[in-house]
C-alpha cells in the first residue's frame, strides 16, 4: 500500500483559528462525489525540479489520464504515456492526472496528482495552495527561489500571536527560514513588486475531510483546486461548481481581496446574498470570513473521489 500523502502533511480537520482583530491588522499591512471502486494498491507520485516534474507509477498497463478542470471536464488518456512521465508545470492553467486500471471504467488509482499555476500580480493577493507538495508544504518547498520573484513576502495570520507571521525571500533565501506552512484549506497574503507565477505541484486531497470554520474571522480556502461557488442559491441552474460549503451561518460575511481595487469585495448572507450569486472562488484563491457567535462554529465537510466523471 502506497501512502496517499507524506506524514509531514497534517490531517485536515481544523485549518485556522483566527481572532476578531484580523481586519484591523490587515488594514495596517494593506489575509465530486459518487461511488467508485478505487484500486488502493495503485498510486501515482509526482516530484518537481524547477519548472519540470516527473509522474511515476508501477504497472505499465495502467493508462495515465489527464483533466484540466476537476469535476467540470472529462478525463482523457495521455497518448503514449509511460512511467516515468515528464511534464512541464510552469506557465498558466492547471493539469491533474490519475490512472485508469480498466475494469470497465470502474477502477482507478487511489490518488490524483498534478499542478496549478496562480498569477501573482504586483501588490497584494490572497493565495491558496491546494495540493499536497512533497516533501512538505513549507514556503521553501512551495516557492522555489528559481521561480519566485526576489523580495516577495508571505503574510500568514497566527492566532496565538494575534497578528501575522511574515517571511520574505531575499537573494534566494527566506528571511525566517521558510518553515511556515501553507496547507490545503489555509490561505495567506502574498506581496510582490514584480509579477510572477506561483506553481504548486503535488497530490490532490481525496476522500472526506473537514475544515473548521471558527467564530469571528478566519482565512480559508477550498481544499480541492476548483473554481466555484461558496454557496449558490440558484445552483445548479447557473452552472457554478458547488464547493460544498453548505448554507452559511446567518449574517456571515465573506471577504475577497481585489488586487485591482486594492481592497475587498464583501458578501453577507441573510438567507440570500447581498450580491448574487455570492463569492465565486478562483483556483488558488483564499478568502476571509466572519461568523457570528450564534449558532457557533461550523464544519466545512467535503467529499471528493478519484473516480468518474
């Protein structure tokens, strides 16, 4: 049995617990479901080196399939692919890979691997890493010096400190060691003077998993790399992917940072959104939310499997 992810990745049960003082601090710094017979003995792995990555698997008869939009596109075989299979990751967009083991379209590898690119403009954006990177999800692993603009700064909120932990890459070295993690489900501000593209390479989280949405402010992201709606009252009629957040707590507010505006777009839920269809998250985007004390913390539970479509 090949492990689904490195032990260095924490179990995803509770991602962030953020205090009410979050927004004032920000102002100061300008934060598929379905049944399938999955073959648990067949796993993919992916490793990266700069802009190159290599996908490996064991059984030569298994067919590598690719999909650029999880949940919204059909998986297609990669013609002539054999292990080890090289891919170029830097650029734009995203690509994900699984193994089709046959069985009349009912047997697949027990995991999905791939990469996603997030454009980082000059100034601030809220960013999310939505794949588990090997060897870990530390800044030094996620933002290699060769592909990250010098003097880029990452700000991640720390509840115990009541403020932000920051780390800056200077001359190819992270000033605080680059040991801060950015796991799927979390988020952080990133600031750069010179635009670049952040490339995340790793394994998609599959199965059923939960992110705790605490009282007050928190910064979160979808664990699965999908563009979609937090909660769309009209879904599925307007075609937005459901990120399975469920009905928000009454009076809950969501904040998306708009780089072009240099400020926030806010959405409040009171049985309906103040601006329909509510927040639509892009791949690689995190967001702030504020939850009222009543009825208390909630869970964001998602189920995502390798099998069809």
